[in-house]
C-alpha cells in the first residue's frame, strides 16, 4: 500500500509539472506527454526512491532525483520534440518543480518503512559524547 500512495503522488506531481511546462510552452501532444510522464515517473521511482533513498539521506536522494529527472526529461525531450526548442532549460525547470516535492514523497516512504522512528537509522551522522568512567581516580604506576 505504501508504494501505491507514494507512486500515485509522484505520478500526480509529474503529470502536473510535465504537462504544464512541456504541454503549455511547447504544445506537446497528449500521447507524447503520457509516454514522457510514464517513463520519467517509473524510472525516477524505481531508481531514486527505491534504490538511492535506502542508502542515502532524504536531501541527497532529492538532489539525485533532480539530476535523474532532468536527464530523463532532456533525453526524452530531444527524442520526441527535436532540437528546435530549448530542451535543457525546459527539462531543468520541470525537474526543479518535481524535485521540490521529493522530500514529501521520501518522508512518506520513510514513515511507512519505520513507523516508530522519526529519522531513519544510519541516514544522519552524529557525534557521540560521554564522560570518563572514573574521572577522579588517577593512574598509579
């Protein structure tokens, strides 16, 4: 169930961002938009959310999701629309709006993995502080 909710939210966000930017600015057809949204969402969810998020923190996974989304949108934009529009700028702009919501999706996935933990173990590094066991005793030799 956690994957259905997280994937649905990611699909909704990608649909809004990609259709507004690529559909409005470029005037892409509905069929092209559906293919681009589907490939970008599935690849980003599988690679970014299910693999990268397990080994890194939320912020690192969000940054890598931005790069992955931008790369996918750039490649798909070139293959569908050609080079007559500034695909790199449109891809970066769209990936930025998708990446803004990634921490929310990652929080949902982390919450379902560890319902009792606020922070996933191993994701954040902290220093350990302690006192000496016997501070008043001197070493006698």
